[in-house]
């Protein structure tokens, strides 16, 4: 038998070298759903804030309406 196929007692199998690209790919695979969720959540919050700011009444419009609506009775 060849010596490479024999299992020796007390000898650990050689570990494969983990490269940086393997680590980064694995990290991205794990974190990708969280990144997509956070981007969607930030988009929803941003649209809500824009909606709120657009619908705040302007003070000039309120004053002009109150002056025009007054009826003077003599």
C-alpha cells in the first residue's frame, strides 16, 4: 500500500489553507440577507421622512388664508 492512503494513529489530517478570498466570500454569503434588509428598512424610513416633511403646512400659506377668509359685517 502507498503511505498516503494509510492512516497512522496520532497523526492529524492536514488542514487546507483558508485564503482571504474564501473568507470574504463566506462572510458576504452570511451577511447578504442582513445587508439587503437594512437597505430596504433605510429606504422606507427615508421615504416616510420625506413624506412627513412635504406635508407640513407652511406658515405663509396659513396666514394668507386667514386674511382672505375674514368677513367684515357692518
